[in-house]
C-alpha cells in the first residue's frame, strides 16, 4: 500500500515536471515562462514532500525536504517578482534610449 | 531499478529543456531557464537521495536552493541595469 502511494505521488510530480517543461517550450515570452517555474516548484515539489514523509516517516531527511520545498516556493515568489520587474523595466529603458 | 531512480531518469529530458534554452535563447529567457534548471536540479537531488540512500544529498539540495536566491537576484539586477 505504501509503495503504491509513493508511486502515485512520484507519478504526479513527474507529470507536473513534464507539463511545466512542455509549457516552457510552448510559451513565447520570458514573463509567461516564469509561470512554468512556479508550476513545477509547487506541482512537483509538494508531491515529493508527501512521498518523502510516506517513505521515511518524520525523519530529519523528510523535514529537510519540507524546508527545501518551502524555500523553493518562497524564494521562487521573490525571484519571480524581481525577474518580472527586470524584464518589464529593460524594454522601457531601451525605449528611452532610442 | 527502484522507482525513485526511474523518476530521476525520467526527469533528465525535462532538465534538458532549460539547459538548451539557457545555451541558445535570448538573455531574458536564459535567466528564466536558469531558474527552472535550479528548481529541477533541487528536485532531482532529493530523488537521488532516496534512490541511492544518501541522506547527505539533501544538504546539497538545500544549499543549492539557498544560494540560487541571491544568485538569481543579482542576475536580475544586472539584466535590469546593464545587460
């Protein structure tokens, strides 16, 4: 039963990663592509955290993976904001120079 | 081959996408591709920790996550001002 649950969770994470990368290829602008990064961090990260807790129980490794997922989501939000701002300001600066 | 290792191998083709974009895309796309590659690499290292039964790999993954934040912020600043 435990192995089946882990397999399903890993399958979900894999599906999210493939979907995110497919979207990354399909979307044209860098701003659109930022959404794919967040999608993978949330869609693949959370099932892996749950799979780690199912496999390991409340071990140090499982809690570190939980910390990793939280850091990736929090840092991802900050980075998406910073990168999005940079991408928006850059064309504006180029327009002013012309 | 364990399930964890199979998922690690299955995540390598998605990792090739940001690597390819980072090598050949426009500057803005390269920055976003670097973020995606960093996220995917962190997840792959977590899975490798279970596949090879190496708990210390999680520390490496955490280090990557913590270091990618200031690195990407600096690159975003460079992109905004100078690149």
